[in-house]
């Protein structure tokens, strides 16, 4: 279970790095416009807010990676639990306020990883 949980935590960290790149660097470019269903005008108007969101996604990724590389098992689990909880809350909030897709992409995998981590 622990290996499966760690693999999923790593994938979730990569997802949040990808979101960081989309929101901070590609927001007004075709990949960002497609990913978020925006017009160029909308993207330009919200680029600063998107970059801020991207930065927060980077913090989530950094925390998850910290949990993966932490050498003290008790601390590693606590860090992963905390950051997975943050991802779940963010995903549920995004799902409720923006669209269900966010909850499915962010919160659901994090909840599965958290369950696997706690079972391991």
C-alpha cells in the first residue's frame, strides 16, 4: 500500500507542477487557453490571478515532494497527509465553485492517495 500511495503522491505532485506551468507561463498561450476554456481577452485580464494560483499549486507540489523525500517515516507521513488534505480541500472547493472537473482531477486522486497512505 505504501508504494502505491507514494507513486500516486508523486503523480499528484507532477500534476500540480503541470498546473503551475499552465497557470504561470502558458495562461495566455494556446495550451493554457485550451486547458481552461478561455478567450485570449479573458486570459490577459486574469493572468496575474492565474500566476498567483500557479504559485500555490507549486507549493502543493513542493510539499508533496517533501513528504516523498523526508527520511523520517513519521514526519513523511504527516507531511503527505497535510498536503494531500490541502489538495483535497482545494479540489473540492474548485469543484463546487468552478466545475466538477476540478474535483475529479485534483480531489479524487488525492483522496485515494490519502486512503492508501493511511491504510499503509
